[in-house]
């Protein structure tokens, strides 16, 4: 019975070891075929089927450490054969993660072995050339953050500034605050640092209604001047017409009186012939001297008023021309930001700062 008590654990270990060895044959075959990415995933699956290191005996701890090291080696080779930097960084990171599991579960057992594992891991991390993405959040604000990239996804609440280490590549950064959602695409180069800031947008007051253009006033003044000048010219024309008519009527009456006196002195002279020879219309005799004088005064008044009105119109026209020529539009200045509206707004926008 005592012999069986010692033999049963040994037999169990041998059976378990044989089972693990048989399951890794396929992984080793993939590695020999240089299908390193498939080989690495194969070793990872084998390790997932084993218990944590604290629950394993020393032999199985060594086996688990060996499988993790083989997985790390295969991931490194897959990274070396990758066609782009994004895939390369991914495989190298997976290799570093498998080595970290050895350290976390203390599978290396001895200090010098653990130091060797740390050295391999540091070399992989150095080759990844991690980038840094800093997310700044306004005080008192909590956002629901989502970051997705090449075989990478992260979702978590964020209420303070945080710097994250990410592989080089392009990421979609999304965050939600209440009903507001923002999306931003960020490309990180090797060893590059960028900042994403959740900042309240600058809300500006509505612009004031546009003021009437100063050129409009100049055009209005020019138009009024032209109209006043035209009115003065019309008054001048009417004044000269009335003055001319008054002078003609006065001359006609004078001639008519002279013809009448001649007829009185020489009765044999026919009035018709005298009128015809002098081409005088006897109808002018019926126009009173007061009418002729009034017509003359009206003409003189219109002439004086016309000259005055024309002078005022020309002055207004000249002023409009000068105003229009010297007018220069001023550049409009934007109104100051409304800080109160900005602080109370729930909406946030992402701004990238390299």
C-alpha cells in the first residue's frame, strides 16, 4: 500500500507529461514548417489547458515555462517575417506577453533563469518601439473611452488624464459623454507621443446684424446731389423762359405804341400795313404792364433760385463723389468668446497635439 501511495503520483505525472508532449508535436511541426504565427498560437493553447503555476509540480512548471518560451520564440520569428511594422509590433508584443506570464507565475524557479527571461522580454519591448497616447479629460468630467486598432480593443471609463503605451499604428478613439459622442482617428509612429484633449468647444455669441455699408451713404448723397442739381437746372430753364417772354412782351408793347402814334400823326397810313411791316402783333396791346412785370419778376426769381439750387446740388454731388472715393471697408473683428456658454456646454471635442 505504501508503494502504491508513492507510485500513483509518479504515474499521474508521467501520463500528464506524455499528454502534454503529444499535444505539442503539432506545434513543433508548424514551427519546423516556418508557420511561426500558427505555431505560437498552438503553444498558447497548450498552456491555456494547464493549471496556474502555483498548482503545478516542479516538472509541469518547467514544461509550462518551456512551452511559453517556445511560444515567445515563435511570435518573435513571426514578427521578423511580418510585411509591415504594425504586424511586426503586434507579434513582438505577444512574445513579450508570454514571457511575462513566466515571471508572473514564477515558472522560472531560479533567479538566473528569471533574469534571462527578463532580458529576452526587454529586447522584444525595445524592438516594438512603443508610442505614448495621453488623454486629457477636463476636471469633473467622466467619459466612456473606446480605443480600437489592429488586434487591439480597449473600453473603460476615464475621469482623469492618463497616458497609455500603445503599439505603433492607427487607432480609432471614441468617447461618450451623455448623449454626445466623438470619434477621432489617430496614427502613432514608432516612439511617437501624442495628446488627445477632451476640451469644451468655444461657443461664440451670434454675430451682430451687419451694419449698413458706408458706401451706401455715399451713393445716397451722390444721388440726392444729382437730383437737386437737376431741379436747379429746371428752375433756371423756366426762369430764363419767363424772363425772355416778359422782355419780348415789353418790347412788343413799346413798338405797338410807337405804331399807334405814327397813325395818329399820319392818318393816311394803314395800321395793318404798319403792323405787317413791323411784324407786330396788336394782341400784345391787351397785355397789361403789371402782367409783364410779374412775368419778369417770376423769371428773375426762378433764375436766382435755380442757381442756388444747382449750387447746393453740385456741392452734394461733389461730397458724394469724395466720400465714395475715400471710403475703404474695414475688416470685421470676431466677437469675444462666451466663456459662460463654453463652461456650461456638455459637448466635448478631441484635439490632437503632437
